[in-house]
C-alpha cells in the first residue's frame, strides 16, 4: 500500500465518534416522544461520554472483539444507571419500565452493531496495510534488533527493510527483515514510495555517524527519525509508539483529511462541468492528427512514487516524448495545431482530474515532473539537493509555482532551482485557504500570460 493511501486510525476514530453520537441521539429522540425526555437525553449524553472515557475508540492492536465490546457494555450500563437515577429524581410516577427497557434494548442493539462494524473496519485496514505505517531502518545494529522485536510484539508498525552502510558487517536479514543494501541503494530504492518514515537505529554515542547519515538521507522526501537505545522492553515499546505518533501527527492528519475532501469535491464538480469541453477536445484531437486522444506519462508522485499522469495528446503521436528528454520550446515542431491551443489554455491538463479522484494527485501541489526529465544534458533532479523535498506532498494540477510565474519547461539550472524553492515554500505554508486562493488565481494567471511556453 503506497504511503499516500495510508489512513490514520485517529481520523477514523473521530468519524466513529460522530456517527455514534448521531446514532445514540436518533434512538433517544424516538423514545423521548413517549416518555419524559430528560432521563433519556441525559442517558444519551452519558453514553457518548462513557464510550470515549472507556477508550472504546482506542482500538488497541490485537485486542479481541469481545474485549472491545466489554467497553461498550460498560458505557451502556453507566448510561442506564444515570438515566434511571434522573428519572426517579424527577418524577418516579412517570417512569414506565417497558419504555425504559425498550430504550435500553434499542440503544444496546444500535451501539453494538456500530462497534462491531467499527472494529471490523479497523481490523481490515490493518490487514491490508492502510492503517499500519511502514518504516525502514538504517543500521543493522542491536538497536535495530530491539526495534524490530518491539514492532513484532506490538503490531503497530511494519518494518519492511533494513539498510546498512557497512556491508562487511551486514547480515542477509535481521529477525526476518531483509537487509536491502546500503544508503546509496536506499535513496533510489523502489520500496521508498511505500515507506512512511526512515528510522536511524545506530547507537546514539556514534554522533559522527548519525550526523553523516542524516546529511546523506536529507535528500529523501520521507521523514527521518532517530531511535535511541532503551534499557527494557517497556521503554522500547514506548519509544516505538512515539515513532508512530510522528508518522501521523494529529495536525497533519487533519490537514490531509481536509485536503483530500477538498480534492474529491472539486475534482468531481470539475469533471461534471468540464465533460462537454473534454468531449469536444477529444473529437478535435482525433480530427486534427492520427493517434490516441490521451497521452500518458510516468511522473513522480508523493514520496517519489511513480504515477501514470493523463493528459490530452498535444504532440504528433510519433514525436511524443514520454521521458521528457527534450523539453518543450517555443514554436516546437512536435506540437499539433489543436495541441498548441489546448496547451495555451491548459485544457490538456483536464484529464488529470481522474488522477486526483484516484488519490494520486491533488488539485493544488507541486507540478509532477517526468521521471528522468532533463535540463540540458543533466537530469533535473541532480541540480538541486532538495529536489525530492517537492515530493513530500502529492503533485497538483496547479500550484504556488504556477501562479508565481514558474510554468512550462525548466530548461536551465536557475529555473529548476526557482521551481523547487517555490514548491518547498508551498509545502511549508500549505493550508485549506491557500489552496482556495491558488485555485482562484490559476485561470486568470494562465490566461493572462501569453509569454510562457506551454
């Protein structure tokens, strides 16, 4: 499961809390029409608070369903007792045992069904990797062994590989986790798009080595942590939990959820509105030149993942360059008549709304560059040390760099550095409102700039 598809259990827990509250209130609203509402509504409030207090949304790893349901039963009993106390305190003559039992039974049935469903959703998400972070370890050390053992005990993280610079000391595997090479191999390894965090597990006393590793690995888009040796298993498990917290900090998780909701809504609306234009564009392309309507190109996505980006074909089919070895220039003879128009108006980018709905791209983010894209005789990624930092966020259909004038080809080292600097600035500043501003500015900026080569 790619890192971009990972979901934090905390996000699901917040959703479950909301749905539980709605379910409890619906049951209580129906019952309160035939009896005094105060005890029922008080019981509902206690039920909602009790579920949270008894950690019914913690979904501890490897906790069986039966133990989870004990927490639900505890909250239910507490709600029933409080509702009974309120009913007797207000007016015992209005208390109807049949109604009370009906309310309790309906509440128990509704909440139990919901929590069986929640538990299965969490269990399935952990089984398929959507809820369990993946980490790799740098350093085949005793620290690494302790970290892997803690991961095996808790199940809160997958350790999917180990990298070790000192090849003469590296075993073939560490507690069943394969040693995949040195840090040079790590930087371009195909496993990296699936990695949520890189953990350096060398001894804290080896400061020079730690410093060297951090300098070498800072070119990665993946976050990096240092695992300090601990004296006992409990301390190691606690340290592992802190690493997992870093893999999905609450603020970042909420921001990512809001951004994804924004992407899905805007991409869906955009597709519906743009469908007639896309159909007309497709017909024009077919009539203008032989070849397919769409052009597909492998580009860098989140965490350097290779994604297949869709565009309307704007070049002659036999001259299309899927690797971007030659960037587009003014009056490029490869571009067709229709292609020149759709590139000027950016209509060729509309199919990327499909990439957004698939979760590979975002509406706003660094523009995805072709894998192996060249600037002159040098690969663009080699011109800036922090080039891969622009992959710390999903690529976008539009972005901060686009509305700041950095559009089209980056055919000089200066243009590459400017583009990367603007992309990193966006990643550091990203917010819901900044994204709305960029989207609002995109069309007037693109249409008002006739000089940009596109």
